[in-house]
C-alpha cells in the first residue's frame, strides 16, 4: 500500500469525521432553535487542519472543502484536488489524479481509527506532542520523498579533534 494513498485518504477521513461532528453540533445546538451558528463554527466546515500518525510517521495537512464532494489537500505547499463520495454501504470512494481508492473506518479505543483502504488495514493514531519524523513531500503530493541526510562527508573522512 503506497504511503501517498494512506496519507491522502487518512487526511480525507479525518476531515470527513470532523465535518460530520461539526454538522451534528450545529444541528443540535443551533438549528433546532432557529439560531445562527457563530462564523468560527461555520468556518470549520470548509477549512480544517488535520494531523495523524501512521507507521510512526506524523502527517500534517490542511484540507479545504469546496463542495460536499470536492476537497483540496495542502501539504508543504503542494495541492491535490480530491473527490470524495460516500457509498450507500458506508464506504468512502476517493478519486484523485488517476487513482481511485475505496475505504471505510472503525473507531478504536485510545483515539485510534482503523481505516481499511483497498482491503488493507491501516491504523491512524491521534497526533501527540512527542517528536516524530515528519513526512516530506515532493512537488507532487502523491509521491513521498524520504527525509534528507544532513551529513555530506562519510564519517571516515570527517575531521576529528585530538582527544589527547
């Protein structure tokens, strides 16, 4: 399973869950009494910051919702346009680039989400404050690039200080 599919579908899934929770809150607390929700709450329906951990890697995205089915995912300055459609069976279908991924989810104890993406299970954990290696992206957010190695000279050629 490519990391880009898990990253994009995981971001969409977290955004979908947050949007559903916000819509339920608006209906429960405001619309039943014909009140207008505050603008900050309405903004949560269109712009979201999403963080999660998968495979000991922290992913951070900004997700923008343009319509009920059309989303834009932003990561490190790159953008990806994704169409997300729910199916009658409870699955979600994400279409981006030349890929189509089908996934569904179940919430697990301990702030974890079990996402079944194209038949393969991926556990998404809640992002915490502990330091992890962030995922770096190339210009195309569907292709992951490993972090850069800062050492430019081999250890055998690097200058050593005299310890005597």
